[in-house]
C-alpha cells in the first residue's frame, strides 16, 4: 500500500481539509466520509427494519420470518444486546425507553469503524487517482467521537433530571450528605465537586477511548507496512527487503483481523458505557424487584 507505507504513518489517518474559508475549514474528508457512511447506515437499517417487520396475513406463518441474511444478523445482534446486556443493567422499562438511541449509537459507530478498514485512498492511488474526497476512519477523529459523547452526555443528564428532579439530582451529587449536620458540609461540598467532575469526565472518556483505539490501530498497520520501504531506503538488498516486507505484511494482516474485532468491541463499549452511566442515575426499584422475585423459592 503506497499511502500506508508513507514516511508519516499517521498521514492516512489524519483528516484532510477539502474546503475552507480563510483559516476555518468548512469541509473535510472525514465530514464527507461521516455523511456518506451515515447515509449508507440509514439505508441498510431501513431495509433491515422492513425485512424484520411482520408481513401481510396472506403469507401465513412465514410473515413472522425475517428475510435476508443481513437483516437476520442485525436482528440477532439487537436481541442479544437488549436481553443479555441492557436489560440486566437498565431494567426492562428503561431499556425499552432508550433502546432506539443505544442501538442507533452502536450500529452507527460500528458502520463508521468498519468503513475505516476499507483502504479506499490506497485503492484509488493504485488506480491513478491521487486525491480523494472520501476515505479514512471518521471515528479516528476526536471531533466526531466528541460529538457522539456530547449526545450521550445530554441524554444521561436529561435522564437524571427526569428520574430524580432538580432537588434529587443535587442531593445525589452531594452524596446524600445534604441536608445533614453543618460539620459535614465541607465533606459534602468536596463530594459534590468530585461528582460534578465525574459527570464531565465520563463523556470525555467515551470520546478519547474510541478515538485513541481507532487512531492507534490504523497507525500500527501503517507502521508495519512501512518496514519494507524503510529497509529499501536503508540500502538493503532485494532479499532483505522482500523478507522484511513479507513478515511485516503478514503481521499487518493479523492486525487487520484484530482491528475488525476492535471495530465491534469499541462500538459495543461506547454503547454499553452510555447505558451504564444512565443506570447510575436511575432508581433501581425495578432491578431490586426483579432480583427479589428471582430469589423467591418456587411454589410447590
């Protein structure tokens, strides 16, 4: 790969400014990629929803069957994530309320991550096209992951105020020490500062985690693929360059499979941690009741 084997291994990961007014960029490659993949994501999910939906009565029992392998895969993933991951954390009521957002977040990030594994710029380079307006990994851009984190932060805080009210939110962040004895107020104030800082750190951690993993993985592949080029510049013979290129190329292929796993893992982590943060600001009566019922002995 010509671009992946460039002198700067981060060159294919960094954003490219396509249009700017003065010093302010108004259109970049990651913007185009983000919009294009988002459009593809909406199209795929719309088609999958149509295939999963119950068909007309004229089809008999077949109307309950999901048609198409992609739709079946998406349905299986949604059911598993809902029943095995979200319900134990959020409870059924909150899962039903936030499932549309959480699943949209998961699949949107997943589509962006997977698209970033396609070396579009390198393929076009081989075809003689050296400038492209689309390519790269949008989720390797901190501005993109930061925007997603802001959306989750707003949802989490709206949920907190909805569940606890303004007074309950304040008491919760004071660690339950207010109202209380006056001599506990300094401690309560310290707890409040820590809790308030935690509200801000959580979305920042979401943004940086996704950005760092996607950026680092693609950079690692570029470094591995550049070993052959560096060997050539160092004056090594054909045998040495070939040997190093084969070994580094094989390692890059293994890293590609690892990146495929990371693409799914990071989409899941971003979605699941959002659900966990929502749960931390929820009343847990439903969960406690669910656990209580499970521990009751079966009737004879």
